[in-house]
């Protein structure tokens, strides 16, 4: 499958695993209409909203997952931390600055 967004191979199975545990999943970002996995799209909330609205989503969330494999930041990881979310990230960008488990951030 070809997608326009990054790391679908991790995002989709991870989302499905969370859904199987009766958790709600919201995926932020655009171009999800290009995703060929219709079961995935029907089971998660996808939001293509302005970045300025992300903190409101983070403030209502318990966990922020960042499955990106290469990031200079990610700024969204810092914003989610500031909003009180536990964060789970691949070891890339800013998350590498903390030890796993420090400040509610895990690699």
C-alpha cells in the first residue's frame, strides 16, 4: 500500500491494538482519505484541524503516541507533554533528551 503520510505500518496496527482494548483513538493530521484501510478509517477519529487546535485535543487526552521514525522535534510531543499527556515515542528528536519514564515520557 502506498500512503502520503508517514509510518502507516506502525500507526494502523498500533491504533487497532488500542481499539481492541476499548480505547478511543484520534489521529491528527491531513491526507488520511488516501489510506486504503477502510476498517481503520471507520474505527478511528481522524482530524485535519489547524495546529492551533491541537492543545485542546491533548488536554482531553491521556496518551500521546508519536510513531514517527525521523523528526527534528516533534513539537507536538512537547505540546502534549505540556498539556499533561503521557507520551510514548520512537527514540527520535526531543524525546531522546529524557530518560524513558522521566516526566511521563516513554521511549
